[in-house]
């Protein structure tokens, strides 16, 4: 049986579409990394590896739903130096602002934005995007993805890592195909893996490019 965990992890894993999770994340922020480390959180490293395989270290990357900056740390560790972060939970962003690797801030800029709204970032502003742990109830739905994809260059790569239960129960495979048919993205691969070493926590890494 997939494991929703307990406490805040369970709370944010079981929200409905249309629910806002920023309050829950603001409350969880100071313990988030301790809890996730205890669960053996793997997806930031998997996504950073994918970025490393697809784009060079000079690429500009936007980290959507960056949280406390765990993905940014993994990207910086792999040599990426131009990474901006976006999230709507200020308590999480405050911790992302403190992240450094080799004495350098991990994020060039951090923006407080609700990604279910129009994003005030220019078309094609970045070479690539990453978005980890932010698809599903209380977070983002497939219909929000075209707006995220708009902010990377044509041919740019996007890496999403999402919970496998939401992927299956909420028909993401079909909805992702529909986005491709609508011209929002071109799916490169969809790879299932467990993303918390200490829990039965199925996930899906989705790589796509902007047409
Ligand atoms: C599970 S955390 C993942 C954080 C980080 N990517 C990581 O892997 O550690 C989900 C993040 O998505 C953010 N989030 C959820 N819905 C959002 C929205 N509509 N706009 C902006 N951020 C959102 C939350 O505030 C939270 O920081």
C-alpha cells in the first residue's frame, strides 16, 4: 500500500484540488527538511541528475515550487549557477534564501507567486524548468502546466517529479497526453520510481520539452 506518511506529510498528500497548501507548508517549513531526510527523500537528486543529462551548467533554470531549496542545492552541487526559485509559501522561501553551496547562494532570485495564476515571467525567460513535489491536490494540476512551459525557450526541457498515487488516481497519463495534443509540450519520457527510500512512495519523473 502506498504510504501517505503522517503529520504534515499526510496533510499535504491528501488535499483536494482547489485547496491551498501554503498555510500547511508555512507551518511545516522549519521541520520540513528534517522530516524529508528521515523519509529518505530522493526526487530532488533524480531531477537534478536529469537536468545534468539534458542541459549544460550554464543553462538558466527556474525551480517552480522550490520550497526550502532542496532541488536548488542538488542543482548547485551539479554545477548549475543560474537558478531562480518560485513558491507561494513564504516560510519555505525564507529557508531557500539561506541555502548556499561552496559559499555561493543557490538561488539568484526567489519569487513569491501562486503558480495557479498567470505567472509574471516573460515568455521563454529560462532554458529549462524543474518542478518537484507540486503536482496533485493542494498543489498544481495539469491545466497549470502550459503557463509554466510558456516561461522556457522553445526546445527547452522541463522535469517534473510527482506523486505516483495522484498520477494514477487522477488520470494524469491521459491528461498529459491531452496537453501534448494541444501543443503545450512534447513528452520525452515518463519514468516510475520510489521517491522516499524509507516509505512505499511511488512517484513519476516526467520529462518534456516546449514545442
Ligand atoms: C512537497 S513541497 C516540494 C518543495 C521542493 N520542490 C522539494 O522538493 O523539496 C511542495 C511545494 O509546492 C509549493 N506549492 C504548492 N502549490 C503552489 C502554488 N499554487 N504556487 C506556488 N507554490 C506552490 C508549496 O508551497 C511547497 O513549497
